[in-house]
C-alpha cells in the first residue's frame, strides 16, 4: 500500500490551563503523530492515554523551551477529542497532530527515528537540518519535523519552508508567538538512505533555537489501497481494506435494496 497524508489539527494555549486538545484528524486505523512544544525547559506533558508512544523528549536550552513527540499506531477515528495534559497550567504551548493512512499497524516506524543536536541562537531565517535515515522498506514515507523557539513573540513575517522535494503539511506558529512547529513528508520509492533534509523557519527581527527530526513510516503490506470513506469516490478492488465501518454498512444497504 502507499502511505497518504490525511490531515492535521493544531491548537495553542497561552498560560491559562494545563490541557491542550484537538479533534482527532484521523479515520479509523490511521497513524497519528503528535508534536508538542512549550516555553520553559524541563516541562512535562502526558498524552491522551497509554496507547501513545513517546519517541522524542528534550529542551531547547538557550531559548528555554521543551518539546515532546509521540505516535499512536491506529486512530480511533470518528472525530473524538485528543487531550494532552501539561505539568503546569501557566505555559505557552502549541500542539500539532497529523494523520497518515496505510501505515503498517504492527511496525509503523520503518527504522529508528533520528534528530539533530539542538542548535540555539540562530538568526532568521533559520535553517533546520534533520539527519538522513536508511529505510529498509520500499515506499516508506519520511516525515520531517522542525521545532523552533523564537527570541521574539512579535508575529511578523512568520514562514516555514519545507525541505526540497518534501510536501509541506503545516507551518504552525502558536498564538503565544514563541513556539514554531513545521511538518513535511516525502515518499521513497526504494529502500535506502533518505539523505539529510533542511527546512527553514523565519520571523522578522527574531532568532531561534531549533531542532530537526526524521521519522520514517513503514507502509502497510498488501496490494490494494485503503478505501477513503471521506472522499467517497474510491472503487473497491482486490486487496483493498475498509477504513471505516460506515462504508461497509453502505455496501450492505445497497445489497439489501436490490432484493
């Protein structure tokens, strides 16, 4: 199967509550990736439940910010609420949750994700490099994540540019004006080294502390494709999987009406 980006949800909080929530952007069975950042080094945050796996947790030391990245193998779908809970109710924080379809449910990460060393004090525009990973599965999707903490919260000239060849999925500057999250992806037809990737974040008159991540997703096995119920235009074929029970119910209804 071929991995496909589904959609993405974002939220930001300006020091009013420990809870930050988004609507689940996935359909049933989708892979979810959550990226959280806040002001203040050494801060903590808990995912919605125990089905999430943490893959990165760290600080941007000079610019005094914290970040955590988690994934969840299979979304429950249905537009439910995903609530993440920070260890403090006084933080400025941002959250982005992205969904991809047709990711392997058993081994969603093709190889171990990698990150760059934190690089503080960059001027704007700031290059955000992420390391190469060597995938072992054809048609793996390499997800690039950039996180930045800004030295000025004046929201002027905000921009995120994805690495060359990557599809930009979001450049999210949260409402506090300090935290920046960029997400992009690319699919590799053949297994092998992805090569380093460098995106750019920018804001007028500001510098950044930045860190970049490379997260390789393994495609689900099978010759067919996942039926996208939301689009409602897919034609079932041998090897297809049903992504939502509503589609199956629609098929049964059509069969019933023919008798």
